[in-house]
C-alpha cells in the first residue's frame, strides 16, 4: 500500500495521506514519504494548487509516540527537525496549499495543517495540541503558528490545557475557514482551488510570498516587499492581460502565467 497517494485533477494535485491503520501517525519513514511527494508536486509546473487530506478517520492523528518514546534529547531534536522541516517546506511552497481536515488532527497533524495556507474541516473533525498532557511541548512549529492564527490568549489556553476542539470551535477561532459535511470536504477543497486557478498564477505566488513575509517582518519591511512584488508584476504579460480585460469589460480572462 502506498503511504502517500498523488492524484492530479486539472491544475490541482490531491495528496492523500494513506496509513489508516496508524491513523496517519507521523513516523520518520512517513515524514520522508510526504516530503518526497511534495518534491514531486513542486517539480510539476502544471500544478497550481495542492490539497492535502487523509484517508480513514484521521487527517494525521499526531506523531508516532512509540517511535519517539525512547529517544534522548539529541536524538529527538534531530527527529523533530524532520517534522519542522516538512512543515516549513509546505509553508514556503510557491503554490497555495489547502488542508482538507477529514478527521483527527492532533499534535503533529495540526502542526502540518497550520503550515498550509487554507484549512477547511469536515463536521466530524477534532483537533488540538495535546503535547503538555504527555509531558512535552510541540516540536514542529505548533507554539509558533497557533498564536499567529487564532491570537495569543486562545492559543495559550489550548496549548497549556492540551484541550481538543471540534470543527465548529475551530471555525469560530479562525483556525479553519469552512466546515462542511464529510462527503463534501473534497468538493469544497477543489472548489476553492478552482477559484484560485482562475487568477494569474504569478500574482497568486507573489501574494503568498507577501503574506508569508507579514509573519516575520516589521510592517515597513513587509510593505516594501509588497511594493517590489507589485511593481515586478507590471513587467508580466499577465498584468497586461488582466488589466486590459478589465478596461475592455471582458470576462473569463485566460492568463498564460508569464
């Protein structure tokens, strides 16, 4: 059985994490497989968006506790670097990444979902960062990304209490942007991807770069980067196509991404 399944529909790649017997728990081998699948997507210039979902009951149930348990501090630092690096690869991909959270998303699973650009959830999804209940903390970016997404007070409460939340609570906190019935989850994900794909992809990728920079830079530096990206797009064919169509009152613009 293939641990990671890649399917392509138009300009969208669907990555299904496929270790249902372990609830898609993240072990070293599985993280390497996911990273390799991301490279496959990155090497295909015809893919404009990526959807990540899980098979069975879980998106990702968390890290493989049995694999982690016996490690010392040096060994677990190297192990956690794999997860942190995987999430950073997702966050910094040029293309937008949508997490379609189909079930359990705990610990490392929620950390991976938070590295995606957009998160949607099925009605039965449950998520949280349970690490303090195990005597540890997050090791792949959870303490850094959650406060940025839902605010410090709510993030501190979830992390300190190791609480789980349902999809409705995740929506109210802004952790996910849509909650839909499970049978409509991928339909909604592909619908969002389709709306993204209608636009100029050079602009979409520039927008992702600018939004990502907002997390880590002063407002002055972020606005400077934004202006540079904005200006650079005026040397593209897509800018002339898009603005020219607007001036002429044309709809159904076809961008050539150049």
